[in-house]
C-alpha cells in the first residue's frame, strides 16, 4: 500500500492549532459562557431572596373611600346642566418596624416616588386619572389635576421644623413612615348635560347620584396599577408593585348608598418591598 506523504508539516501543525483554538472558543462561547451566566443568575436570585426574606418595608394596610359628586355647569345653578363624576381616596400605610424595631438609617425614608401608573375601566364612560391628594382632605371631594407625566415625587419630611413649614397640598411623606401615601382616583364626566327635575331633592351630591342617573357600576369599576419606589438613608433601593381592583358594588348597595369604604389589612409576598440588588 502506498503511503501518504505530508511535505508541509509546519503548515499542517499551524492549521491544527488554529482549529483547536476555534473549537476552544466555540466551547467557551456556547457552553461555558451560558453555564456561567446561569450560575450568575442563580446567585443573583439567591441574593435577592435572602435580602427579601425579612423585608424592611412592606404595605400594611390599604384604605379606599369611594363616592361621587355633581358639578353644576348650568346658569344660576339651576341643576339643568350637570356633570357626574366618581372619585376614590386611597391611603397606603407602610410598615417599617416589623424587621428593624428602632428608627435607623435602614428603615427611614430618603426618597419616595410612584411611577408606572396605569388604569382601566370596563367602559369608555368618563375620563379617569390619578394624582396625589392631601391626607387632610381624605374622604371628601376635592378637585385634583391630572398628572403632567407618569411620576409622583414626594417631599420627605424629616424634622419638626420641616413639618411646620410643609405645604401638604404637594406630595408629602414622613421619613419615619408615620403617615400614609395618599392618592385620589378621579373619573370625570361619566355623564354630562344631566338635568334634575324641578325637585332639587332628587339630586344627591354623593354616590347615590350614580343610581339616580342610572349608571351601571360594572361600567365604572376600575383597575389601578403603579409602582412605589423607596430609597432609605443608606441609599438602598426598594420597589413594590401595587395592583388595585376596585369594585364599587356591594351586598349593601356599595357606593349607591352614598359611599363605599374598604379598609383592608394586607399580607403576603406581593405586598413586600423588594430590595434592588446591584
């Protein structure tokens, strides 16, 4: 049998080395790097789980007061050109002492803001929006302005002197979490050009007007979603997505009886603030 002779041994050796280098690179790129990324992701998940097993901040309670009102746009307030609106005042209490019992830099607030705000209703009736509302005006009608953007930034009050000079008409929150986050949901112009009969007593300036005007509550029930962001005085960041499904009805008539008040103490992982691991 005739033997095959290789004349260019050095060239063949170089080619083989190059092939081995390419194979080694492909192995690293396709296998080792993927495996490393999986391990790194697993380590990151474990770190998040460990740091959030005992959350520093969590939502403790959510209060929702819902009612309605009528805006009289007619001349001489004759109740012949009415706009009906529905509003809900929302108060969210944050617990910051279940893990850290004393007030320290770890469980006090340096920054607080809300973003990722979205809302929806079951129909196209009205013009819904949400914004900050002072706790001093909670559970009573007060006109608010729509947001200019998708963010509500809170002024943090840390001292008694700051408290004495704070305008609570602007978003305000205490560094020790002793006041709730307060918001108002507003759905304007659910019905416009609504007119009352000659008997003005048939118009109620609360949730009863929704029934008097024949408004189906299923049409104006709403979902409100947003994310609360906290930065503590150690510059650690925490977030908590909030999802509210608000049902205005009830076995007792719900908002049709004038107002509806939901006072809910909450628990569960979804109400814990998650620490952002960097």
